[in-house]
């Protein structure tokens, strides 16, 4: 009787185990190339890429030296951009050439577009003449566009063909991509007019016209379209693949769901990193110097905004000196406002990224957040009012902090949605600086409301 698997067992199926990493490092230190190959052979390319990212620079160099002859192009495409250049530099030219030769054109473009020119040339020289021409053509499209994202290998058929003609064609051709989902139908001008899934082709009789079994989901993507919009279209309309057209609506490539979802994942990662102010390309593989360079500018901005908030406190220096309890309680007001603002901000940035926050619903969302801010403020006003009363024996102090809490959480909710909206309207990325601005607003308003009310009511 087989032993029942636990949740931990299933989790290990989708992640590198610590034991395996230790075994790999031990084999690397012992210079045991056969054992290293044996340990890495069962792993998916993405897991090998993760392993290369997790180990230190020295271990990575030694591992690549031993495992280099077995390097697969898929591993290179999975490696994080922060160390990809370092990895490619350490591979001999003949091994690099063999690794990239079997990749689709979109994977080669993704691999080389961020590399220095000498490394780009080394990879291009490893390709066949036709593949090199396809990659170079893709590189002529704007960066972060559909043209860079697409693969040139597209399976097409004349719109007047039958299923039987399509099947005969597919069986006879040797150049077909390893994976594809649709046969794109084109007119004599090579304009895409529809597509048919492979499942429909296989399930239909030979004399059925391809044009009669096309999919309703068919839509084309302009090669100059921003890749973020492409990812949105795939997610919104549940696309599996989509043909890409040039300025004259002629078919030039196809984008598949794996590439679109990679972009979506990168967009989400970018937003999270920018909201935290750590740079949109920050990685655990970065060096100390690189990490400092990415984080220092936003820490400097935070310092400047903290000085502004401190300036507000300085305006009420006399008030604080006369009532020490204010110094104890005022960080609570600012902290609650900052947290409330961050909650609204996160939802707003996500909604803008997914295009669910639009001009048609923006005022309804703003009203909702204002009501939520007021309601939360009222709840915590009652809590903190009671705490301040019991703690310091001053009911008036409880009233002051309660009113300040309502004001700050209300303003925090408005700032959390208004700031990212304003930044987007100005053409800036809402995730980039919203957090700093919202925190500044809640600190300034919180301190001003609390200390100002205290000066009026208590002194």
C-alpha cells in the first residue's frame, strides 16, 4: 500500500529542495562533473535557472565551468536578467552557439536584447542565416513592443483551404515550431483573416473548409503595440495565441500565451518593487553596490519628506512641551494614516494596471474609498479616544485624538487613490512615487490635525 503524500511532498515538486542545492554545491566543490550532471539532469530548465540565481558568484562560476557542456538554451531564457549577462560571459562560444541554436526567434530576442553588443554579436553569429535575419528583424521593432515579443515562426494556411489540405501540409513540413496552437488563415495579401485551433483541425472531416471552423476569439495585434497592452489583451480575452501585423496589416509573427504571461508577471513584479522603492529590476542576485544604488535615491526622497513632516511638528514645539502626552500619541495618528493610505494605494495601482479603474467608474470608486476612510476613522477614533482617556486620564485628549484619527484616515483614503490617478494623468508610472507622496500627505495632515486640535482644545 503506497503511503499517502502530504502537502509538503507536493510543495517539493515545485521548488528546489535545500538538500538538492547542498548536493549540487558539494559536487561542484569536489569538481565532480558526472555527479553534477546526474543531479541536474532530471530538473526543469526553470529549476536549474533558479539554482544558478540562488548560489553565490564563485559557486556559479564553478558550476558553469563543470556543467557548461550540458547547457540548454531554455535555461538561459529562464535565468533572471540580473545575472544572465554574467552567465553568458562564462560560457565558451561553441557551447553558447549550441545552446541558442534550437531556440525560437522570440526566445533569442528576449535573450540578447539587454546584452552588450559583443555578446549580442556572439549569439547572432551562432544562428543559421535565416534565423539570424528573423531575430535582427524583430530587433528593429521598438523596445517593449509586440514586435519584440513575437516569434517569427507562424503556421499559416490560405483561407480557402480545407481541413484535409491543412493536415497534408502540416505533415509534410519540417520547419514547424515545436509548439503552436493555431493555424492562421491568410488572404492572398498575407493579411490574417482568422485562425483555427489544432483541436478543431483534428476533430473535423477532411472536406470541411477551414473558414467554417474559425475561432470567435480571433484578434490581431499591432507590432508596435506596447507589450503591457498585449499582456492585458491575453488576460482579458483569454487568448492562447494571437497573430501580429505590421503597419500594413500584413502578418509578421505570432505571440503565444507563455510570452504574454511572462510580461504580465514582470509588470506585477515591477509594480511591487516600485511601490517599495527598491527599483524595478532589483533582485536577490544583485551585488551590494548595485542594491545600494537602486535603493538610495528613494531613501533620500523619503528623508526629504520626513524632514517636511518634522517641520510640521516643529510648528507645534511649544504645544508639545506643555503636554508631553502629545509626543507619545502623535506617531499613532501618523502611522494609522500611512497604513490606511497604503491599503487604498495598493488597490488603486493594481486597478490602474489592469485597466479596471477608468473614467467611467473613477468617481464611484473615490466616493467608496472616502466613505471607507471615514468609517474606519470613526471606529479607530472610538478605540483611541478610549485608550487616551484611560491612559492619561484626560477625556479631552481622547476627543482630540479621535477627531484627528477621523480626519487623517479620511484624507489617507482620498490620497491613496488621488495620487496614483494624478501621476497617471501626468504620464508617470503610478507605482513609482505614489507611496512616498501618500505617506507625506498622511504624516503632514496627521501631525497638523492632532497637534493643531490639541493646541486649540487642550491649551
